[in-house]
């Protein structure tokens, strides 16, 4: 069964441009998916259902002997034919990925991200950012674990998105994956040193307040390396006052928009 399943899965993937595209669109880990393709590992029932739903086949069909399954596929509309039709701008995105490839390898790893809160104007946010690559593109995840002043409950958010390196600038574009109510963008200056210590730039997002104002704020990334204790790093994330000794003074100064007191972020106003 393991051999037939892996052969059937490879046949279904052949209707798409690449394995990377299948994994991105299905939302599965590519390293784990490769184990299914090689026959080293069988998916769980949940993952098997997810795979079948994506390719438009039944679970009992994908487990058939390969020759029998191949005959079924040949007499049907090719799996993924409709879904694999070029989508608007998909070629542009793939071109941006190709142009970025190899240029952001030294930025892989974990970072603390610092910026003034888009909701509490006089407080600093420290979150955990991870930049990774599957060989075809660069991706990031940002984790926020905070307890706002005078509140008992903890607030958590998780951003997921893509990183592009274009014309000597780093672009991170992602969405809030838990609530799916925001798309944010960060633009950073690269470093020309062999070792990445800090990156700086601007961050554009939306305030979590009821008004949901578009906000722009300065941002600094502090490199933590590629192998860290995620649990320990998350414990250090949170909301801090503008003069908190827990935040490096140089970082506090770097993310200030003005030397005066008051809001350190730029808020848009509706007409």
C-alpha cells in the first residue's frame, strides 16, 4: 500500500508545476510531504483527507494499486486542471521568488522584532520572528504573546507570509493567521556585514482598536541565530513601556519616530 500510495501521489503532483506549488496551495510542510512521496511515511487520516480533497479524489482511490489508479485518472479530467490554470499575477509572484532566490539566505533564522504598538501608542512591542526557506522561496512567521496594560488576559497573534529580496531591500508581506483580519507589510534595509545583528525599516499595519486605523511605525529586528529555545524566547515577548530597561536603549531610540513625547507612529485619518 505504501508503494502504491506514493506512486499515486506523485502522479497527481505531476499535473502541477512543482511540488513546492502543491505544498504551498495545500498548506502542508514540504519536508513531511516529501516523505509521503518517497513512501517513507504514511499520512494521518486527517492529512490523507486533506490531500484527497485538494486533488479531488477519494481516499479509497488514492490507495488503489497504481496501474488501476492511473487508469481512473486518465479517464477523468486531469486532477488539478482547473485549479492549475494560471491565476492572475501568479507568474509575477513566481518571478519575484526566482529573483529573490539565494539573496536572503544569510537572513534565515530567528529575530526579536521591536516597534511601537499600533494600539497602545506609548508602548513598545517585542515579538518573535522566524525567517525560513524551502529552497524555492522565503517565508516568515511572526509570533506575538502579550498582556496589555491593566488587562488580565493574554493576547496572541501569528502572522504568516512571504519574504522577497528586491533591489537591495527586504520585503515581508503577510497576514494575521488566527483572526485573518489584517495584511501587514515590513520593508527593511539589508546589512552588508557578514554577520547579521540588526535590521531596521518601516512597518505598515492596522491598529487592533475598534477604529482599525492604518498605521506606520519604525521597526528593528534583533538577530537571535538559527537555533534557539522558542519557548524561552516567547516568554520574553510582550508589551513594554517607552523607558523599559528590558529593551536595549539603542533599540528604544532607533524605533522612535520623533524626539518629542507622544505618539511614535503615523496614523492615517479618513476623509
